[in-house]
C-alpha cells in the first residue's frame, strides 16, 4: 500500500510540474501577444528590412476633446495623441512621422493643439489624407512638412460651429470670429493657400445643402494650394525618406562646420598667445636697453657703481 501511494504521489508531482510549465508557456505567449498588440496599436512599423524607422500615427473618426463622446463613435482622443507626439520627438530610434488622416473633424481646440504640436516637431513629418479630412482635419493635414491626398479623398471647409446652449449676444459671435481667425491663420501659414481664398471657401453658400462652406476633392485641394501634392502611400513614404536623408546630411554639414570653426578659433588663440609672449620679451629688451643707455650717458652712475665694487673688495679683504 505504501508503494502504491508513493507511486501516486510521484505521478501527481509530475502532473503538477507539467501544468506549471504549460502555465509558464501560456503566460509567455500571452506576454508576447500583448507586446505585439501594443506595438501595432502604437503604430510602429515592425518591418525589419525598412530603410528607416518611421512611426505611423492614425487620426480617425471624430477628434475627442474636452467632452466624452458616445461609446458607439470612433474617436481619436487628444490626451492620447499629445504624449505620443512628445515620446516620438524624444525617441532617437524613430527617424520620421507619418500621419494618416481619415477624420470627420471634432473639437476645435483639441485639433488645433495637436496641429501645433506636429508643426513644432524637429523630426520629418508627412501627412496623407485618405477618405476624408473634414473640418478641423484640415489644420491637421497641413501641419506636417509635406502633405499628400489621394484622388478619392475629400476635405470639407466650413465655419466654426458649436452644439448646445448658446447665448445670443455679440460676445459669442466675436468669440466665434476669433476662433475662426486662429484656424485661418494656421492653415495659411502652413500651406500655400491665401487667407482670403480660404475664407471665401469657408463662407460659400451654394454648395452645401445644410451648411455653409465647400467640399474639395483631392485634385482641387492641390490646385487651391491647401495640400502639397496628389499621391498615395508609396509617395508619402518616399517623401518622408527623402526628408530624413536631407536632415541627416544637414546635421553632418553643421558638425563639419563646427569642427572647422573650432580649429580656426584654436589657431587664433595660439597665434594671439605667441604674439603676447613676443611683446613681453620685446618689452624686457627695451627695459635693459634703457638702463644701459642711462649708464652710458650718465658718468655719475658709473662712478657710483665703481665705488660700490671697491667697497665690496675691501670688505672681503678684511674678512680674510
């Protein structure tokens, strides 16, 4: 009976070990799956044969700002995008940023905040509009250094609107006008369109049925100067690669110029130090020359020196 119990306990221990190893394997697999999901959610290109490491940022659905949207809406939360942009700017392993836009608009201040952060980045940025870049998606599209749009995409330009309870007073209208001017100034500074033309497209009355404004397709957006060029994904990626290469060459040239200027400054310092030493030695020579000339042209000084020498000789004779 004891032997049978010992055999059963050994079998149970073996089963427990197998279960532990299986649990460890499943935990490792779950961690790997979580890491891969995290990488894909963050938008990092996982391709090993890529020429440069670029980050892909998706702006989709409606941009969620200060108010939480219903759960059935596809949203891009600005509190997630802002720290992601800061991390991309600081990460030395990321060479560039690709922004893919398919948004219907959303919160104006949140969209402008994201646009300003993208425009202020030091790394190369390229945006591409696919599907639509409506409303506040227009500043997001032009915030990158280079902007692309596919031929089938559209962009809606309309005045600033607000939902909910409003006060019908002149201050509300002036607030809308100032916010609208902020959008116009940003778009005109980061694209080739003039403020007057953008305001004209924004106030167009005979194109939209339920609103004031205009809808631009891909080719029209390029012709108006709102978007830089018409193209697809490969065009945007190649443009980003060229911007990365240009930035690297510029950094190398600045390093070379700094190195050469440092060498010239060190040479100038060495030459100035040698000049100072030469002037000091020349000054000493002038002083000795002045003393000798004083002794030559003043015989009384020569007599005083001779007397001092004789006195020293007499003293030495006495000591002997």
